[in-house]
C-alpha cells in the first residue's frame, strides 16, 4: 500500500473511530469513568483534520504513523491519549524509511507499538487493557508476514477482537476498573475494543 492509499485508509479509520464514540462511551460507563469514547473521538477528529491538511506531507510510512501518534497524544487527555499515542509513535519509529505499507510493516507497527506500551505502563496480556487486543493482533500478524494485507487483515482483526473479548473474564489491574475488582468481570475493557476497532476498520477499508 502506497502513502496516498495509507492516508485514505487512516482517514477512514479515524472517521469510524469518531462514529464509534457512543459504543465506547457506553462500555466505559460500566467499568470506567465514562470518558473513553469522548477522548477517542477528540483524538481521531484531530487526526482527520491532520490528514486532510494540505501541509501534512509525511516523508514515509513511519513518519506518517509517528505524526498521527503525536496528534493523538496532544489532542486526547488522560491515559488513553498517552497509550494510543505511544503505540502509534513507537510503531511509526520502527518504520522509518518504509514507503510501502505491507503486512510486514503492520506486524512491525503492532509489535514495536506493543513493546513501547508495555515499557510505558507495564500492562501485560491478562491485565484487562488494550494490550490484550494489541498483543493478540501482533502475535497473529507475525505469522502472516508473507501474505498480502487483504488476506492477512481479516485474521489480524479477528485475533484483536478475540483478545478484546477475553478481557470480559479478567480482573482489572489498572484504572478505575481495578477498584471494581470482581465486579468488572463480565465486562470488556473499552480500550481493548478501541484497539480492536482500529484494526477492524483498517480491514473494512482494504476489503472495499
Ligand atoms: Mg477514563
């Protein structure tokens, strides 16, 4: 996928994330403080403005994702902005000089993004966070690097959503959900759904 198509794909993803605000808000009202959907909406609305700006001319795929991460970090408040910003910034930094967005590039984005999110907050798989979706996606992508994106993305998106659904059974280690203890069991982590949605919408774009 070349850079202009990547612009279009992430513009589609950003639009869909903005549209997902009511769903994310409803999920976060159950086990969080109810602001996750609003934060994601604010961040991805800012990304839409960024991508549509004629002066936005990232030099390669890595620079593209790094700049998106910086925009999320500076436009969203709270932990989600830091986490999703770190994911895109660190993933982007690993793709410096890359001009073709392939399954290998996606696998690198996911893996380096995951390692950076872990380094920042120590969230491991099983802690009921976005890492549960991200780690599942990264591990699946690593097995599909020789496939084209159109073949690989449905499987990576399914793995991410399965990872997010697994958070239902988990007791939270971080955030407000931690205070709920066992009462958070039975409810998904909203951040894990956001992570899974980002990949789901990438897939929807590429299958169009
Ligand atoms: Mg919150």
